């Protein structure tokens, strides 16, 4: 499903929000991920189990291999009062993913990251 967003409406909504309250942004995704003490197998999952490069600490891959962890982190930020959450895509670029020989997954990672954040946002609205 493709959702088209009117950028002018989004901008207007954000300006209204900023004018009416102090807005809380979520915190560091990487710091939250560290609390789960994930191992190489968690980052690989079934999808990347035979990949030829170590994947541990490539947190963006968790959108594919451990979406439950990403969902839970988003939920924790939202439940703590965050008004805005970011996607789990700190390294969701072909330049960053080239280090892991995973450039072909950049779109999928970004798509899934956005979907996970949206799902959790919709639950608390």
C-alpha cells in the first residue's frame, strides 16, 4: 500500500504542534537495542543466516530479523511520552550497508522501519 502525504498539511500540523507544546522526540535507538544484549544470530535471523559478513550491531537489520524488538523500543518511547519517534534507520543507506554487502536491502529496511514506527504510533494515538 502506498500512502501519499501532503507535505504542506504535514508542515502545517507540525507548526501547530510546535506552537502549542514542548514536543518530545524519542531517544537513541542504538542505546535501547544494546539493552537487549543481542548476538550475531539475532541480527542474522533466518533471512541472513548464511551471509558472509558478520552482522552484529547492524541495528537497522533488526527491522527484518527482530521486528518485535524494534516495535517494543518504539512503544517504550511512545509510552514514556514521546510525541515524535524516528525510524530505526540510522545506517539505512547504501553507503552504510555497503560495509556489510547488503546494499540491495536498503529499500526494504527503510520501508519496514517506517511501517514499524507507524504501527506503534497508531496504537497510542
